[in-house]
């Protein structure tokens, strides 16, 4: 993202404020994780090809 408006930060700021979380820590032994965001529930899952998919 660029600093085109005040709602987005510069790439430099993103790098310094980004927290890296290992997917194995996040998912545990499960293949999916439900995430609540803004009153909606999303599912983050690992596919059989080991890719991450986020669905509503």
C-alpha cells in the first residue's frame, strides 16, 4: 500500500509494525480456524495442497 491517502500507511511503516505469526502456531493441529471480524465470521483453512484460504 502507498501513502496516497491518510487511511493507508507507507511500506516502511508496514514493515516495522508487522507481526509475523507462524501458521502452525495459529492453526495448531486443526486444518481451519474461525476468525470474528467486524461482526462477521471468517474461516481460514489449509487446503490439501497446503495453501491458506480465507472464506466468509
